[in-house]
C-alpha cells in the first residue's frame, strides 16, 4: 500500500495513522504490539520528571448511548453505539530511566515506524525549562523521531502544567525556545482545545518553531451522576474532579478547531485527534487540513487487541487505500484541505431572501 505512505513534518510514515499519547502507548509491550499490527507511528504516553500517582479507582470509563431512551451512561449495552470515553488519568508513572532503554529498543526493532515522545514539565522558572530540555534531549538521544509537547492535559495535578498553561503565549514561546535549542527534530505542540484563543496560541507556537499543532486533546468534563444511587459513575470516596471527554462525542468540536487552525495557517502542519473510529472520521480531518491522524478511544475499546486497535488499523488502512484507488488519488495530499475554502463566516451563507449579509434588525 505505497499510496498510504506520507511525509509529515519531514518524517516518512508508512501510513498516516498513529496512536495518540494515552494508555495504548503506555509501555514497550503495547507499542511493539501496535507496530506489529500496522500502525505508522505512536506518540508515547506523556513522560515527565515529577512523581505521578493516579487515583485509587478506575482511571477511564466508556459511555454508550441507550437503545431505549436518548441518554448516555457507562452501562454496557449490547449493539449500541459508543458515545465517548472519560478519564482522569495523569501522565505516565513510569520514570524516565525506564522509558529510555525501552524507547531505544522499540526504535531499533521498528526503524521504519515513527516514535514521537510526548513530554511534559512545568513552567515559570529556569529549572522547569531545564526539565523540558532534559526530557527532550534524553528521548532524542535514544532514537525518538520527534517530540510532542503536552500543553493540553485538562486535569493535571499542578497548576503550571498541561492545559493550565496553554493559554499563555509567553510560556508557549519559552518552552519551545528551550526545546528547539536542545534538539534538532520536529517539535509537535499539543494544545488544549478549551480556549477562545486557540488560533493565537497556535500562531505563537508556530512562530517559536513548532513543526505541527496536535488537536484535539480531551475536553474538560464531569462524569454523570446516577439518579438512583446518587453516585457519580466514577468516583473515589464519593468525590470526583474534572476529567477529559474523548471519543466520538468530540468529533465535531475537534473538526472545528482543526479547521480554525488550518484556515489561519494553511501552509502549516496539523495532527488531527478526536473521535476517529474509522475512515469517514479520518477523511474529515484530512479535508479540513490534517496531514496526520491520531487515534485513542477506538483503539482502547477494541476487544481482544490489548488496547491497541489491531483490527482498527487494518480497517483504516484498507478503507483509505480503497478510497484512494476508487478516486484515483496517489496520496492523501491530493485532497487534504479541500474543505478549507468552503468554511465561511455565517454572513457569507445565502439567506432565504437571496442576500448574504446575515445580521438582523430589532423592531422599534
């Protein structure tokens, strides 16, 4: 399937489908299984330097629609459609000194697959900038092909990390300056989608040396409370905090944000994330400008795959190749971004009267 090969941020992918930074990429065993299954690359679960300890309970739940009434919950229902995932999991609890030999072994065994190391440190002082440099340099030294900066996790346990800092353009620039000065590989920046200043943040990142923006991480959200038990569907000692909503439920919001970035920076790279369960979702990210496609929830939910989407990647590759063959395209680049010019301001959409001015008047 040579048509599936893509070049993204200067890296040669055997196909454009990669596993996002999440439980599917939390260990050497899972990453190797993913590559055996056919994924073109992985973004590792985020590696940090500070101690991490997750909650004393389930870290992720999956929610499905009801086959009787239109409500969503984590109740398992046969033959119903997956709605979303919800998690309050923190970054990797595996320390750097264990990750490094694992990453080196992975890259040695799969030289044609792209390994992108997701990293995270804090902000606001020189020590934290040094932590970003240390993490990036260490991962590149063992063979990682690119770095993804996690500035998007919606539920970090520190206020100088993740989505807590992603609205600050000065912090974005300072982190990128630190990392680009330390390593010479493509730098992807994963920004939070939950900001009205996303385009400005992306612009600051591109200007400071980002090779790509990764969108979208999960959206801040809360799990549901059961009206019979008066308990949240996931909680510890009766308590819950903000977590991240992912999966099919965020697809349309993710496409909006990818479109916003693509229209503002049509010549820059975007890695699309959020609700990809098959070819149709992937196609929509591509036509809005994404040149790379990250998958998480659908891979995690697949039964019998060890959480890495063995059947899913086969389906994605088959369906994309079939589409390219049927349409006569030689690669995804021939239709990437074709929707961009058709996304317009509301006032540009024709009204019933035939006008295009939009707006309204108030009766006196």
